[in-house]
C-alpha cells in the first residue's frame, strides 16, 4: 500500500505554497535571503515525489537483476529475457578504419589525464585564497550539504575523473578523427579494459571481492550493502555506480551534458521550469503532506548521489558570484555546471540574477572496469550519516540553515532536477516513452496521446524537437492515468523500479527463502504498523487520524493514539534459552534506565 500511495502521489499542493513576497527581499543582489518562489521547504516537499522520479528514471538501486522490457512489466508476463538497449556499435567497415588501441595508447592517455587533474590543485588553491567558496546560508552551501560526500567517495571521484578525461582523450585521438560520431566512439571506447592500467587493481577489487561465509549466511545485511547478491558481491554496494535503464547520452559520448538533436544548446532549465510549471501541477485533496514527507524518506533511503568537492583542498564548490552573476572564467571550477537564468525571468529580472548554482555529481568506476561514459556514484544515507564525526557537524549546519530560513536560498528545485538529469546523461523523455511501449514520435503533435494540447504548445516553444524534451519534464507533462496522479511513462518506470527493489534484494522483508526471513507471525505484526502509530510513538501527538496519508474525514476520523494498532514485539521473542539480540538489547536498556534512576535518588 505504501508503494501504491507513492505512485499515486505526484503532487498534493499547487502554487499557493509560494508565500514569499518580493517585498521581503532586498533589491541589493547580494542580500536576497532565500526569497525565490521555489526556495521554501514547503515547495521542496511539493516537488519531492517527482524529484525521486528523476533518479528512479535513470537508475536502479540495489537490484541489478537483468531488466525486463517495461511494457512486459506492466503486464503479468515477465518470463522472457529483454532485448539489449546498447549504444550503436561501429560497423565492421568503420572499425577497419580505426587503428588498434593498445595498452601503450591507454596508458599514455591516463598519464595525460593525471597531469590535467594535478593541474587543478593550483586552481583550487587560488579559489580558496580568493574566497570563492560557498557562504553560510547560500544556495551553494545548501547543495553541498544535501549532497555531502565521504572521503572514500572523493577518492573514487579523483580516479574516475582521471579515467573520464583519459576516455575523452581516446575518443578524440583514436576515434573521432577517423569519422565516427560521438555515440559510436563511446561504444567503442567502452570495450577498452582498465585492468592493464594502474587503476585496474582498485577497480577489480571494487567490482569483485570475496564475501566470507558468515556474511553470506547472515540474517542481517551488511552496513554498506555488499554481499547481498551471492554471485556478484558488489551489486547494490555503496560507492558503486547506478544501473541504468538506458545508456547515458552525453554530447561528447563521455561526460559533456546532452545537447539538442540539432547540436544547439538545450533550453535553460530555469526557463523550462517557469514556463511550464503552471500547467504541470496536479492538485489532490485526497492526500496529506505526510505523503510527500514519507516519499522523501523512501527516496533518500534508496538513493543518494553526492556532489563534488574540490579534489585537492576538500572544499565545497561555488559556481555563481554573490551578486547572482556568473563567476569570472578564471574562477570557474571544471565541476561547475551553473543554470542560466533568462534576463526576462518573472522573479529574478528585477534582482539582476542570471546564474543559479549547480555542481556536478560525484562519479565512480564503471561496473565492468572499462573506459567510457561517466557513471554517477550512489551513497546510502545511513552509511553517510554514521561515517564520521565531521558529517555530524555538517548535519548541524544543515539544521541551522533551515532555522535561519536560508536553506537553498534562491534555488528552483525543478530547474535543479532538470540540470541533474543532463549532468547524469539521462536520455530524453521520448526514449523512455518508447522503452515503456508507447509509440515512437517525431513531431510534437504526436505527443497528444498522453499530453494536453496546451502543454504540447508550450513544449514546442521551448524545445526544437520532441527528442530534446528532458525526462522529468516529459513525465510531469503527461496526463494522469485514471485513478493515478502520474502518466503512463512515469508509472511504467516507477513500477519497474519498485519491482527491482524487491526482486533484487534478498533481505526484502517479505522474502521467505532467505536467511533472516520473518515468521508468519512477525510479518503479520509488521503489516500492523502505520505512519500514524509511528507519529504517536515519537512525537507529542495524542490524537491522529488512522490513515495519516489521507485527510480527516468521516471514514478517517481523528482518534486517540491508544486506538492506533501497535506492533507486538513479542513475536520476535527467542524461543530458546539464549535470548536473541532484540531481547538482550531491551534488557540492557531496562537495566540502564533502572540504574540511572536509582543513582539520582
């Protein structure tokens, strides 16, 4: 039921949440204190479910089961293996044009790229000396906190950056110069193995390692997700790359953000956001804000993609000036990918802001240890939180930023989502639509099978071709399927992801054929749990409606917390003389509380 609610819950609120008036903002560009129409916490919650769709759309967390065709996932027949959605591979004739690429060539490219990465040190020291770092309460600091990155992830980022630059070098020196297009070059480069390079050992160790028998037979998952899959021990592990539904699409085949089919620049994410959002809200009075908050919890429990910091000085990166203008070229870090704000922006035109913060995501080794397109890293939130004490201090800054009402000041959440999709190399909406079994389209009018005419007209004014439409925008533009708040492509993608989340996790709570499985009695108790009970147990609430995801009504009245069903933990009581870990923990807590109470008397 939870996942059904998530699928149905795209939006509960509309533009009424935009409650910050321009009068509250200073006209001085450097003093605008978070007064963006999209910068409130409430607005972020409203967009949350679709924010989750962005990442769910291009990646699959923790499952790594071979993908089935998504149109089959929507039916009951998923017994047939899927077609492969590969890059176009160079033809035999084209391959004959290419000279052989040996270890000599790949190692030379790596040496060149290592020199490039080392040269970043001077730039990063200059940025620090010049004070080009995020200020307290700024949008850049907000993004850095939201995408906090561990030391291990930054280590892999440095290696990955080197390999990515080496891949770009190979594309231009061993492929493009012989007439192959970027996507075919990327496919060719991805056949070149890293194992003979200096990064081969580390990549192989990350990809494959031996799990001890006690881990494979343990009733509990490992803290980093390793050893979940008995054959591929690294699948689903933190600090590894996401699995994609479709191969990434980059302008250069490796890392540069996607461009329009005409090779022109895509429209500004901010322009797309402001011109389309008034048409894309789907208000729903049958849901409460609890749905958005819980969906955000589920989203962060599944995926977390950290953002880059400086490689050599370990600082958060700033990509726009304090005055809202782009930085001088000499102060722009290569990891910057700022969002351009149009001069006629309805909110920012009077504030002279033309630049919005965005720093690119951390990348890691490709799963098959090859050269090729950049792959973003995943990082479980629980792993990130308990990693070290410095992260606790970062979290304190996060909460203080919220209390000062400066969190994500001046950011448009939807524009950031669009930019993140381009950063991650997500193909356009049309390709996912086709993957889900909908007809291929070559004109905007052909979108009328799933989109209203007014929305299509606005899309046609923003994008040159339907193939240019960003995934998250296409998903939001689709008319809802009857009984849902999402269109067919979004439902298709989310349903496939949720299926993988269950099928690819041998510790999923309902599985009955794995170590640590729950008994029937325990499962029955788990199903008694509810958000209402959770709120009663952990807040000062003494009354609440039984279904916290729905507003109060005659069929869902407010009742005392005593009437909300509780989970009976006796179902986990060990039947042997030796108490289980839950019982031992409870006994320890009781003794601790008792001894503390006695000591105060």
